[in-house]
């Protein structure tokens, strides 16, 4: 019987060896070890193969037979339970009966004990554990359990299980070696792919850079650059400046106004958060998700804008790398355009300074003639001042845009001239190619001013402007006067009119006195003319002053004035009579009436200061 058993064990070992050597996949080998071992050892009803993880110093289940899934959560320390004891002893151990099993499993941690109870139907009646040894190191442990009280592991099983463990060690060693070789091959392939991608990026970047450089050298400009990028990528390309205004675009898909607004907001946001090199966002456009790639133009802290690519799929790294090279060329082109603009502004600004000073000489007149300004033509000046701004660091950019906008809005037939920055203001000098009435010309300019303000409001730059308009004067020698008048309008608005206002010198009328006299002189004049009336109204209901204002506002039409303040005409006439008595004057006296009318006209602008004085 003994010889027959040994022969069977030998046959079983040969079979296990053949199975283990049939694969180099480590997961397949681990599962095969467990299946074959349980099948060839008679008393084994189940078992677990533990592999040692040196980084955690734990034995971890990798394969099992006839255990529930809870066994995979067990983590054994060396010396813990039967498996841990065999690992530490580095020799095959038999636990002959339940008493020995109970003694060994008593070393389990509370968590492992609960998991073991959940994973097996009952505590084993006998167990055998064999370490898997390789070069003196324990790689893991094969643990077999008997759940049949009539079957126990015997010493002969030690020989077979030890031999199987040795075969398992050889198979696992070969599999690990094969896996390392595969990993090395994979790393080489990844490295080769990376090098190929980098070469492709470099080649594509160099090609794009050369093509763009050629465009720049031939003076093709930004539109040609954007068109080339569109043709190269096949995607929609949009270029925005540092205020989020679109400079140029080349479309693959036609974008709606709402979609352009969305993209413009993204461009503005990218400028506010310059730390991000690029953003990849998905937006629904044309009933499809489009990937939006945002690349900065320039570098912190000087950003000139952003390049936005709208594509159906996320762009490849090689394409983004090439476009980043393009952004460098675009930034240089923007710097060049800005330098040209500033140089022209300097020249025009010097000319405006001369016109402001009124020191016109033959050289200046000759320059103006070369710029197509008729020395004997009709001229009008506008002055534009920025009110308070939300983004003061964008001030120069906003002024530059306002100059460009002013040139676009105002310089249309029959108007021509120039708009130029003058310190922190913008001066618009207009001349008229056709003779027209002063009233018509003034109305036309007011319409253009309204359009200019509407465009600023749409841009949402966080600022408003105040605009002063001078009168029309004949000849270049008198243009200084129109500029001074426009400046006085701005002075008036700054003192009395608030922000986001427009006023022309022609419309100022009597309010010009506010600019030509000191505030104290004007307050004294109003107090002398209307002082007794102020004191009377303060001590009573205050009905006389509003009645006087209504009467003058309606051109001395008593009926209309009475209706405007909701009183009977007789009541208004009584109040007017009382006003004459208090002021010791007569409203029918033209000289005295002129003084009263003038004081009433100036009163709204100095009301607060007058109230403090009275």
C-alpha cells in the first residue's frame, strides 16, 4: 500500500509540474497551484495560497478553493495563525486535529478571525501548511484544510506538499522573471513611443514655426497667421486680445452670437486667471459637444490675449505643442502692432499738444496739410475722459481700444480727422468734407457720440466715459478754441454733471458762468437775488421756490406751470405776487427778471453748497 501511495504521489507531482510549467502568466500559475494541490492531496477539501508582500510585511490571499470571497480580505502577519507559523518556521507544518487547529488560530487578529469564520463552513479538523521557498526566501505559503472529521493529513502528505511547493517556487520564479522581462519590453516600447511623439512634436512645431516666420517676414499680419492655423489644424481658430475682444478668426463651424459671447467670456476669464497654461472645456455648440482649448498669448505678468481652438475632439499633445509655438509668433506680432500704434499715437499726441497750446506755425500747418487737413475747413473737437474703472491695470488697453473705436465710429463720410490719446484723455478732431448747417452737423455728431457710448456699454469693460463737445470753428487756426470748449465741458461734468454724461459747449448756455466765475462768486450772486425767498420757504411750507421754478420752466405760462405743480392758476398767481413782495422786485422788470432767471438757472448746480450757507 505504501509503495502504491508513493507511486501515486510521484505521478501526481509530475502532473502538477506539467501544469505549472505550461504557462508563464503569474495569475494563471497561482490559480493552477491551488487547484492542482487540492486535487492531488486526498484529505484536502479546500485551501488558500498566500503570497508574501515585503512592502507591507503581510501574507495576502491570491487564490483559494472552496472558500467564500471574504477570505480575500484576510491579511496575516508572519507568525499569525497556521499560515503565519509555517512562514516564520520556513518548513511544512501539520496540525493533526481540531485542538491543534484551534490553538494556532487563536493567534488571529479579531478582524481576521471574523473573516475566517465567514469564509469557511466550520473550523478545519486538520490542516497542513507548506512554505514556498526560493533562494532561502519565503515567497508565500500553501495552506490546505480538511473539513471531514474522518480525514486527516498524514506525514506522507508533507513530502508531496513540500515537493509541490518547490515546483510552485520554480514556476513563480520563472513567471516573475518573465513578467520583469515583459515590463522591460513595455518600458522600452513606451520610451520609443515617447521619443517618436517628441520627434513628431518637434518636427511639427519646427514646420509651423517656419511657416509662420515666413508669413511674418512677408508682412502678412495676424489674419494670415490665424487662417494658416485654421488650414493646418482643420479647426475653428479665434484670437482674442487682453480685454477679451476678438482680433481675428477663421471658422470651420459657423458660431452663433450666443456662442461667440460664451467664448469671449472664456477668453476674458482666462486673462483673469493667467496661472493656467491651457484649459480644456466642453461646451454644447451646434447641438454637439465641442472641446475648447485656450492657450495664453504672452507670459505672466504680461499677457496679450488668448488663442482659442474649437474642435469636436480633445486636441492631441503634438497639436497643442505646435500651437504653443504659434502663440510665441502671435505675441511678437501683437507687440509689433502695439509698438506701431504707440509710435503713431506719440506723433499725433505731439500735434494735439501744439493745437492745444495755440502756437501754430508754418511747419505744423504743413504737417496738417500732409494729413489732408484743410487749413480753411470747419473743425470740431471732442474730448473723452474715462470715469472710474473696475480694472485699473487694464487702463492703457482700454484707452487704446477707445482710440481705435473712436476712429471707427466718428471718422465716416462726411466726417474725417483723427482720434488720439492725450495723456489720460482721448481727443477727437473732426473736419467736414461737405458744407452743412451747424445744427445738422451738431446733431450728426451727437448721434455718433450716442453710438460710441452704446458700444462701450456692450463691451462690458467695467468703465464709462464722459464726453465734452466743442463748437464748430472755421480754420485750423481756431481749432484750439473748440478743443478748449470741449475741455471746459469735461470740467463742468466733473464738477456738476456726474459720470457717463455728454454735454456740448453749445448746450451749456448760462451754465458757462459756472466755469467763468468762482464758486464763491456764484453762491453770493444767487444768495443776493434769491436769499430772502430761501429764508421765507425755510420758515414755512416751502411752496414759493418750486412755484417760481415751474413758472420759469414753462416760459411764464401760468396755466401750464400751475398744472405741473397741481395747483389752481389763481393759487400760482397769488404765490408769484408774494414772491415779488418778498424779493422787493417785479417780475415784469426785464433787468430784475433776468437776474432772477439767471439765479434760478444756476441754483440746481450749487444747491447743496447754498443749503449749507443758508
